[in-house]
C-alpha cells in the first residue's frame, strides 16, 4: 500500500510597514498637517512575497556588493557609524544611485512579489476628528487609532486564501500594540466575511510578528514600495516655477507589481481602488496638469 503524499499547508507571507505619520494635531490641539515633518497623507503598505529568503538574500547581496564598491563605500551613507545604508536599505536615506539599483532588483522579481496599500487623506480625517471633538467635549484624537483603522481596511480587502497568514509588521516606536493589532485583524476578518459571504478561518489563522527592517530584510522592500507611493502622493513645490509636483516615475516603475491601492477618501463613499487595470496616475488622482500662461513679449 502506497503511503499518502505529505500534505503541505498554503502559507501566505506578508510584510507590513507605514509611510507618513498618523499625527494630525500638536499637543495643544492645533492642526499640523502639511507642516515640516507632518505628512498630508498616511498610508499602510503590505508586500506579499513568495520566497522571503530569496528576496532577503538578494537585498543583502546587493548591499554587500555596494559596500565593497569604492564608488559607494566612500560615501557617508555607507559609513557604519551613521547606521544608514551600511546596515540596511531605507529609501528616504539612500543615495539616488542606490535607489536605482534597489528598484531594479525589486522589479527583477516580477510577480513573485506583490504590493498593496491603503491610504488616507489626513485633511479628511482632521475634519472628522474636529466634528467629533465639538460633539464630545474632552475627546482627544489618538494617532494609533488611525493606524488600526488603516490596518483593518488593508486586511479586510485582501482576498488571497491561505491556510496560514504570516505577518511581519514593522514596530512603531517603543510601543507594544499586539492586542490592538489582533483586534484590527479580527475586525477585518468580520468585514471580509460580510463582504464575500464566507470566512477565511478567523483571526487564529494570522500569525503576527512585530519586528524591524534590519532583522526582517523583506521589510526593506516594503519600505521602497511605500516610498514610491509616498513620492506620488505628497505634494512638492518646484523651487523656481512654484508648480505643485506629484512625482510619478517611481510608482510607474513598480506599478506592474501593484495588486491594489485603496485610496479611502477619493471618489465614491468606499473610496477608489487602483489596480493594473485601473492605473493610479497624476491625472486620475489629481487632475490634468495646469499649464502656465506664457507672457506676451513687450512691444
């Protein structure tokens, strides 16, 4: 009698990080959205990776290659004392030349890695919170609650079926928020069941680990995808023309690997869902670029 084949479980491996900050008010209750160090948008991203070990080895190999290259090794960001690129990739701190190489590496993985994100407009959240504050004297906004809200939206719209969902989540400061995270996942499971008419198996199928990108290298890849999305959303002003710029070239580069971007506060009540079939572009999100009128020459 032949032995039955060994059953293997389908494991979905997910790496979650954030971009922007969830803060909206300062300690005195004043609005700080858009001020120095306070983003206009807050977003949560999740990278699904078929083979995390393969991706981690590739990222570490690329960084080691650069550390041994005089062109990179002599730069400040590769000085171990500065604790930047010498230790891990972080798109905000990395040299432009480093970013090009990291993006090329990530793109080489094709459909082996798939990114999705949920994003909120903090001015919309500000108006909501101010209305609540006027109705409930003594109410105070908690930035952690915005994170949990986005986590619930992110997980509830994830339709991938698996026996186990392994989550590696970038730690937020010095806070241990395991209970709140599990509650967000539990709420997302309920949302999923109501939306699709069946359950994924409940919160028990989710195995979450709070970690950091130096230990869990694939989080460095999540950071790069989020950085590309953030460069698209966060407005910048051209130093000469004063034109408002939404930089789309990084997002365009990785767009084939994007499964879904859920923009919570754009379009219909449930927000807008951007996919490969419905691309997120400057025109679809922010409207056509305004052309500057040329001055007529003096006669």
